[in-house]
């Protein structure tokens, strides 16, 4: 039988019972739409996180104290005092692949200006921190190395802090903000960076000389952590190795002993997040694909009903010369067309859901071509797999028994 005639007969048969055909396709539509949406949203999420990390500096390196344990109890990183000025000086002077380094000491303070107050994080850093973390100044200036040496009470503030404290539209430059009981002079305002991929407000921040935070607020000499910038993204691993060697030497760590610090590069963060995101996307897509199995079972069920309803038609076709192969191809064709139409509708709905989700979640809109191609293949295979047995049953009918069927 001509393939064109097979397709024409299959389409006519499907449209003869429009409601039943639509309900049968529903499982395939939901399954394909779910898979497309999950894969697209997962890839968009990964791309969004990578973009956020890149905005922090693609060659940034984070140096943190190792987690401390006392009596088998995890004390966290905050209890460690392994990073200090000696490390800062060594990394600033004795490295080849590190272009900049900044300590970081953090505290939370209630900021007060006039009748307004706002609680936020205050980070003690060096002037190099802005370049390392890719912050830019909107107005004013960054504090200098001289301010660091003199423990000067100056600060640079983010846009959220400006909005919360300077509600009458005043220019914050030159104004004095009280950090608890200590006054600090605003000398700069940062460009807005918005929310991070984790939902944190990157503008709700205050930067001050790290020595000022150490001496005037916390009374410590160590750092909570350190940030460094490699000379290039490609040399990040070399910089990390160099930092490891210098810190182990400074801390007197013998060969074979564990480090009392941890180093994380942006490449490691991107790789870890991408791996986790890919795993979650695969898991969600696998869960969503369960509805494809349900849809396939629906196709098999409806094809059984169709074979039973059209028993006399099958007997008549065989009586006038149709071969078993022709009957089998006819019902397989109906099954595959039913699955493919459902798949196409599902792909359209999946792309629409992905687009709406990307706008709602403020993420890039990503179309996964691989997922679309795979969906077509899955639809065809679903139609063949679940339509094979009913088609075989129809082809194996005895023509005389079929003609006598009531």
C-alpha cells in the first residue's frame, strides 16, 4: 500500500473521533511540554548563575579558613584565625600569577542617619577589592591605602543603603553615618548591581578600610577571608597553586598535613554549580517523562479499542487483497501520527511555558534544540512501541472471523 494512502487513511480515522483523539494525545502533550520546560528552565538557571559568577570576576579566587573541629564538634570557619597580615603581605609581594589581593572582615551594623536607620553588612576591605569583585563607583571616590594605614573612618555605600538612609534625595557624599556609636564619612557610592542569582541584594552593602573594621569595631587582627584576582582566567589554577604554596609555608604546615585554609576559584564554582544544575535538570526531566509513559499507555489502550471497533473493516480489507503487512502499517501509522501531533503541540506548549517562566523568574530564555529533536524521536518511538502490539493483533486477524464479528 502506498505510504501516502496510509497517512491519509490514518488521519481520516483519527479525525473521525476528534474528542477521543484529543484526550489520547493529552498525555503526550503534557509529557513533552514538561520535559521541554524543565530542560529549558534548568539550562536558563545554569546560564544565569554562570553570568552572575562572571559578574563577580571570572578570575576571582576566594581564600577561606578551613573548618575547625573541637572535640568532634564542627566549629565552622568563623572560629579560625589562620589568615592574617603576614599572609596578605606575602600574597601581595611574592606571587607571579596573582594581580591583586584584598582581605575581608565582615560585621553587621545598624546604620543611622538623621531619623533613618538601616541594618546591613559592613565589609572591611582594601582598595583593590572593587577591581577583584567588579564593583564600580557611581560617584565619589574609593578609599586609599593611606586610609587603610590610618584606620580612617570613611566608607563607600551601595544604592540600597542610599535609598534607605537618604530618603529626602540628599547627596550622600560627605555626609556622616553612625555605625552604632561610631561616625563614618561617606566618600563614594557604588553602581547598582541588583540581585545575585541566589536572590541576595548586592547593593545592600558598605565597604570600609579593613583596618578600621578590625580595630574600631571587632578588635581582631585576623581576616574572615581573602579575595584574590589571577592575572588571567586561564591562569587561575596556577594562581591557586601559588597561593597554596605560600600559605602552607607561612603557616608552617608540613608535607602530608592538612591545610588550615581552603581555596575556591570561579572555575570550580561554575563547574560545581553546573554539575548540580545538570543533575537536577536531568532528574526533573526524568520525572516529567513519566507522563510520556502514561501517554503511551493511553495510545496503546485507544489503539486496542480502535482495532476492536474496526474488526469488520479489517476483515473487508483483507478479503479484497490487503496483506498482513498493510494492516500492520496502517495501525502503526495511526499510532505514530497520533504521537507526533501530540508531540508537536507539547513542544509548542513547552516553549511557551519556558518563555513565561523565564520572564517571571527574571532568567534568560533558553531554547534547547537538543531537547526538541529528542522529543520528536521520543514521540516517534512512543508511537511505534505502544502501537506495535495492537497493530500486530489487527494484522493477525482471520479475515472470515473478522467479517462475521458483531
